[in-house]
C-alpha cells in the first residue's frame, strides 16, 4: 500500500524532469519552419526573399506591412517564437543566397550543414571534422571568393545559432 504513493510521486517527478529538459533544449527555428511552415510556404530563405522586406529596420510582409508580428501570432506561431522567427526571416530576406548557390550542391541546406558539420569551440564556429575555424577552412575550400568568406562565416554562425544555441 505504501509503495503506490511513492510510485505516483516518482512518476510525477519524472514528468516534471522531462518537461524541464524539453524546455531547456535549444530551439531549432529551421526545424520548426520545416515541420510547420514549409508545406505552404516552401524553404524559409526562399520565402523571405520572395515575400518579405526589411524596411527601416523592420520586417514587413507584402500583405502584412504594419504588424507582421501580430499576424504571425495569429498564424500558428507561439508568442515566444515570433521574435526569433522574425529575426531569422529578416536575415534571410537581406542576405544573398551564397550558400545555396555555392555550397548546397554538396552540403544540402545551410541548416542541415550547421547541425551536422559545425560546432562551437572557444566561442567560435569550427568545422567538426577539420577542427579549423570556419573562415580559415573556407579560405581553402570550395573556391569561394575571398570577398564572400566573411559573409559566409556570418551566415553559418547565424544559422548555427538558429538550429542550436550558442555556447
């Protein structure tokens, strides 16, 4: 008889631990987009470049110019995701699609590449296999023009943060 309350207490504590761990897990904005938005809107960067603009530092949609954040809240996006998603889409709207043009042939999408091949070391982004800082590696990989290395490092750094939090 006495074990039943203990079993119930243990189950409740496990449930709290699981919920806490799930909340502590880093949010993957790209996975969220792919699972909930891509069926209607396609790839997030393509959508951002095609349908959104950054005007006076604010993200605006073609149809929802005045309050895109409110529209997103009413369009199946949880409140805590609105600002991070708007930041991701704003960055995609203004950045050239260099990864898609130069890297996707071998490395799929930037988010898949960032998840599988990049990691934080000493506060900087490094290649998981090479161990080198991304900028150093890009100087000798893939024929990327020198002028595109800095912007590519910025893009990959942003995407890595969007798929898993920084250190």
